[in-house]
């Protein structure tokens, strides 16, 4: 939580991705918890991770005019986020 408090203070691209990642993680873990308790089944850890990553990519892919710095481009490559976030497409 201390780490997230520090991240929360920034509006840089990396900080915003961290916030989206935390929200997606909490959403999917809570949903998984409910499915296992109330429905008696759940996803594999790998499928849960895939769902979280997909939601992060979908959210961030809709952003535009992100500063095309080297670190931002590296984050996009790491998360497989399209270059259109830089306003180039």
C-alpha cells in the first residue's frame, strides 16, 4: 500500500498504468473470489492473469496523446499497447 500511495501522486503514464493495473487486479480477484464461493468454480491463475492483462490493455489502448518518450514506448511494448496512444495513428 505504501508503494501505491506514492504512485497515486503522479500523473505520468507509468503512474496511470499502475492505477489501472491495481483496479483491474482488484476487480478480477474479487470476482474470482465470488465465483469460487457462490458458484463453486473458478478460473486458473493463468486465465485470471490473462483477463487482468486484457482489461489493462483495453483501457489504456483507448487513451490518446500520451507523450512518446522512451520509457512510455517501453511500457507500451511491455503491455502490448498499440502506438495509437501516442496520437500517431
